[in-house]
C-alpha cells in the first residue's frame, strides 16, 4: 500500500510486490512483441488513459495483461497481441514444445514454420530430418522400414499378406517407431535446457509417443488433416512446382497416404489431441494459436496467475 500515499498513479499489484503503472515498461514489452517503439508508447498511453477513465486506483498484473491483450486485438494488432501474450506469459518462464503431426502433404512443415514465426520460437525440426539421422545410426538390415517412406514402409515387412487390411498401417507404425526415439530425445533435451521447439511431421503419432509426454502441460500436440481428397492432391501438385519432391510418387501412393491420414486422425481423437483442418493457412495458424494460448491460460490459472511479470 505504500505507493498509494506517494503517487496518484494507478498501482499494479502482484503476489509479492506492487508498483506504479509505467508507460515506459509497458511500451518496452510491446516493442519486444514486435510493435514499433513510437506506436508502443502511444498505445501504452492509451491504456493508461483507459484505466484513468475507469477511475481505477489499483489493478492486478493479471487484469492489466488481459486489458492490454484485448486492446491490441481491438486496435487490429492481432499479431502483436499473440506475441505479447505468449512472450510475456509463456516463453519467458517455460519451455514450449509443440508437436505438429499429420500425414504427408497436409501441411505440417508450412504450419509449423508459421507458428514458430508468430510465437517467436526459433527452432523447428522436421521428423524427416530426425529420420535421416536415425538412418545413419540404424542399419537397413536391422530396420528396413526406416529406409522407406511412411507410405511405402509396408513393402519392408516380412512375409506380408497383400490382402491384409492393416498392411499399410502396420508398415507405417514400424516406420514411425525408430523415429520416435529421436523425437523423444529432442523433447527431453528441450525440457532439461528450458528451450522451446516445434517438431513437425508424419512421425508425430500421439498414440505412439510415450504417455509421459502427454502428461507434461507444456508439451502440446496438434494434428493437421485434410478431409478433401481433391485439396490434398492439389497440395502435392503445388509442392512439386517449387521443390524436387516428385508428384508421381505421392499421387501413386495417395490411397495409402489417405489411409495413414485417417489412422492419424483416429489415433489423435482417441488421445484427445486437437485435429485441425488445414484449409486456409491463416485460419489454421489462428486455431493452433488459440489452442496453445488456452492451454497456457489454464496452466497459468492453475499456478495462480502469477507465473510471469506483466509489464
Ligand atoms: N493451408 C494451406 N493452404 C494452401 N497451401 C498449403 C497450406 N498448407 C500447406 N500448403 C502447401 O501444401 C504443400 C504441402 O505442404 P507441406 O510441405 O507443409 O506438407 P507436409 O505435411 O510437411 O508434407 P510432408 O510430411 O510430406 O513433408 C506445400 O506446397 C505448402 O505450401
Ligand atoms: O515418409 C513420408 O511420408 C514423407 C514425409 O515427409 O517423406 P518422403 O516422401 O520424403 O519419404
């Protein structure tokens, strides 16, 4: 209460301390979230004016943060709002591990990179790269499926029965298994170091990733899908125009890729992992951001809303 007697500024209260509202501090945190310094100071002044209009004497950090966030949204600073929230509330105190799964071509790499840029996460790792590393350490004789693609792995199974309805999925699961070792290794390393990462690719299969990671609140699973065959095929066509990944290979195996997609979606649903239709990039990114934000909001509240500094 000491500030009430020496300043007529609004007092921002936290669990262990309180301080007068500072436009400079707020402006600095907004510039960290990407706002131009000149705009940030004007914005901070607006927030202060609103608080004065409401005749507030004291406000908790938590409420102030909410006000800033919603004012950013209503002033069309949505990108900044996301970064402000995430930056202030999450990345500073927690390592954030986002796992983006989905069958080949549904857009896991595209969305992972967009998410990383919006959240300010500097590390995105594709499971294809992890697979490449695993290929260098496990011989083809030991795990031949690892040397296939997710949709051709069935060919490396022993004595397979072409009539078996589960054949393609069996191949896929055996293909995914060794890559999971690498994925889980990276998650462990990030958790130990307190760093953040997005891992993306078809090998992110929730049901095969150890339960341990499903129970860690800052490990977030997201699954992408495309229900429309037509749209999914067009994605391969679009990609082939700008990369060396041959269109024919994906179209020839499209029925298997579709089966894998269905399996991943079913597996995600049964593990309560959100499944997102990746039709429009901006909608998908927004939906993913909402899931990430809500998850951390819940965590924040469980921790008493005091896990970070507001300004
Ligand atoms: N929402 C979207 N709208 C339009 N095009 C998209 C969208 N998401 C991804 N794409 C495009 O679709 C193609 C496939 O996407 P991407 O390479 O990200 O898929 P992927 O899931 O990572 O595939 P793979 O697992 O085979 O590497 C790319 O050309 C990408 O630019
Ligand atoms: O295995 C797969 O589904 C894809 C994933 O990117 O890899 P590739 O087609 O390059 O083998």
